[in-house]
C-alpha cells in the first residue's frame, strides 16, 4: 500500500469511526432499560426485551469494530501496516479499503 493509498484509507477510517460513534449513540438510546410499569402490555414488553438484546449484541460488535478502526488508524503509518497478522503477506489494498480494520489477508481470514 503506497502513501497515496494510505491517505485515502485514513480518510475512510476517520469517516467510519465517526459513523460508528454516531451509531453507538443511537444504539445507547435504544438500550435503555425496559420499564416494568410501561403500558405496552405483556407481549410488547417481550418484544422490547428481545429488541434490547439484539441492540446489545449490535452494540458489542460496533464497539469491537470501533476499537479495531482506531487501532488501524494508529498503525497506518507503521511500516508493517497492511501486513497479515497471521502469514505476514501484504493484505490487498482493495480489501483494506473495504474493511480497514482487517488485520489478516483474505486467505487467512477465510480459514
Ligand atoms: Zn495471511
């Protein structure tokens, strides 16, 4: 990955970080505790609880992605950025553009 590609990737990572942070704020709003006294009725309350666990799962994966993105941004100027953490081959630029947080090449990630 050359310098120019890295600059483009940096922009992209920054945008994704921004977006993930905005999403997390939205998700946090939706994972407020379900109040027992709300007048939704029993079935709606079950729905609300189910939604809550879906949202919490989404929240966890977003947070994990966000920390990976931040790590990628920190490491992008390192010489070994873009090398597969598993086999040491360089990760395709195309793959990094699509998934900037990837630390493995396509072959290792598919394993
Ligand atoms: Zn690899």
